[in-house]
């Protein structure tokens, strides 16, 4: 769903293929499809079919989503231009901090803030609504991607595809109150999570300055959070972090999740 949203598409149908070994119970499959149906109902997506086969050893699952889009409103990583402003939906770092908390504590020992962060990891929200706002508007979205591998790495993907650079401001990076309280109380450095933590599934996109007023009006009307975090620059393929203490540093492309 997040990949579909990141290109401005509206998800419509889903196909599920399962490979089921003998050790998998029917009750597990019932719970699995209860989850599928819940998400499909939430985002008005129809589960139309797929395939089910036996598997000698491993359980596997393959999900394909079909969407619809206005041909003139397809968003890609390529198209950002120097002077464009960089925006992100929602807040950053919640999921990766939630994963760290989950890996270090036993279940049942979590505070309210910790449960929120863990929930953001286990049950992320694809930004389908926000993508629909952008696709239906007249705002000139020049590039877009979802943040699945970390802000620094995914912004680098936009820079590389668009042959541009980027500057982002450390103190503009949006964070939830639960994230900030947890970092402060436990003396945790927030920036590795904000910059490199993946699986937030927020939308990262660029647009010219003359579209900002319309963007903010649309998101305010929908009661959705969007934050400007920086600007596209000339220096190709480099992401510069402007730190709150006045220092600058280039962020490594390899930061964040590596698929291979």
C-alpha cells in the first residue's frame, strides 16, 4: 500500500498467493485473513483472489496490489529541481525506536509511550490518504518516495534519480511527543532513528515554493501533518545535514536499511 501511495496511485485490488506447509494450522490462516480483511476494509481495497499451493518446508506469502491513477499525476523519484522544497508527512523515527524497545524488553513491561512506538513499528499506517490529497490537487509534486529505508537513504534515492543534492535542517525533523519523551528520559540520541530508521512509511516529496500555501491548506483541511525539512540543492547526489549547533555534515548514502 505504501509503494502504491508513493507514486500517487489509489489502491483498488489485492491478490494473495500462499505456500502452506503441513505445520501451518487453519486457525493461523483464519487470523491471517482476518488481518487482511481488516486492512482492506480500512483502505477500501478489494481482496479479489490469488493462489494457494502446498509448500514442502517453508510458509511463503506473496501480495500484489493493483491501483488506479490519473496518467498526468504519476509521481516518481525523478524530477526534483534545485530550489524545490522538501516535505515529509507525519513523524520520523517512531518505528525504529519501537523496534529497539521491543528487542530489549519483555512484553507487558512497556509504558504508554513505549506501546505507542512499538505500535508504530508493528502496525504502520501507509499514507494513502495523504497521497490522494496530493494526487487530486493541482500542486506540482516534482518527486516522491516513501520512507521505508530511512530518511537519509530515501532522500539520496531522489537526489540520485533527479541528479541533484539536498539540504535538510536537523531541528526541522518532525518527531512525535512519545518519541521525544522516550529519548529524553532514557538519554537516547534521537538522530540515528530520525535519519536512518526505516519503516516509518511516511511520504517524502518535493515541490516548488509557489505550491506551499496550497499544500498547507489541503493538509490542514484533512487534519494531516506535513513538515518542510529542507531544500533541493545543486550539488549532485549529496545530502547535507545542517545541524542545530551550526555545523554541517554530508550524510552517507549507505545509511539506513540495506536490502542486499
